[in-house]
C-alpha cells in the first residue's frame, strides 16, 4: 500500500523591502510605483485599477471602496490599512504581507495570491471566489462568512482564525491546514479533501459535513 504523502505547510517568502527611503504623497491609478513608502493617505473610493506596486510599503493608507481591479502587487507590505469594500478582482499579489488591516468585504474574485500572509486582518464577508492561492497564510484573522467558492487552495494555512460559516463550496484544495481555528458552520466541506484539522475540531467539522449531507444526530 502506498504511503500517504506528508502535507506541505504554507511557507510564504517575505516581501523584498524598498531599495530606497523615498516617500510619496499620492498614489496614481494605472501607474507603476517602485521602491516607495506611502503613509497616511486617504484614497477612499479612488480609481486604482491596473496600478502596479513593486517593493512598496503602505502604512495607515485608507482605501475603502477603492477600485484595484487588475492591480499587481509584488513585494508589498500593508500595515494598519483600511481595505473594506475594496474591489481587487483579477488582481495579482506576490510576496505580500498584510498586518492589522481591516478588509471587510474585500473583493478578491478571480485574483491570484502567491506567497501572501494575512496577520490580524479582518476579512469577514470577503469575496475570494475563483481565486488561486498558493503558499498563503491567514493567521489570527477573521474570515466569518468569507466566500471561497470554487477557489484553488494549494499549501494554504488558516491558523487561529475565526472561520465561522466560511464557504468552501467546490474548492480545489491541496494541503490546506485549518488547525487551531474556529470551524463551526463551515459550508461546502462535505466533498472537500486535502484538509487537515486538529483533534479538537473533529466534532464541529463533522457537524458541518453532516448538515450538508442530511445526517441527523439523535438519541
């Protein structure tokens, strides 16, 4: 009998830092920004589609309801930023770290995330449908009612997160680790493989599966 392979852990590479101390007082949509730091900007509702950020740092930048559709972020750090309602469908994120950010309702529909780390990020009701994520870590974050329908997850860790009512319908999962997270009310898990849970999560995870396939528990 063939031995089961050892699950891979998500191991995102950190972003490369900017090569200068240059700062910028504005971020212009559709343009390329390289080796810059943006701090304390209010970009609420800004049109930033197809913007490219390379080796950039964003601190306390407010982008609520901004449009980042088709944007490209490479080697980017976002610290204490506001991304609630931001539309980043079809965007590309490579070696990106988000820390202490608020991103309720962030739209990552059909986005590509590679070597991305979310730490202490509020991602409740985020739209991650059809996205492709590899070597991506969510830690100490809130993903309540986030929607990952038909996403592709390859080496993804969700640790110490609130995953209540997270939707994993038709997700293609390879080496996804949910240990130490809240998993009550997960959706779309009945036919899901490639997932690791802890012994303490077996019952709530099983209850989610039973609910989907119509199993009733009684005395």
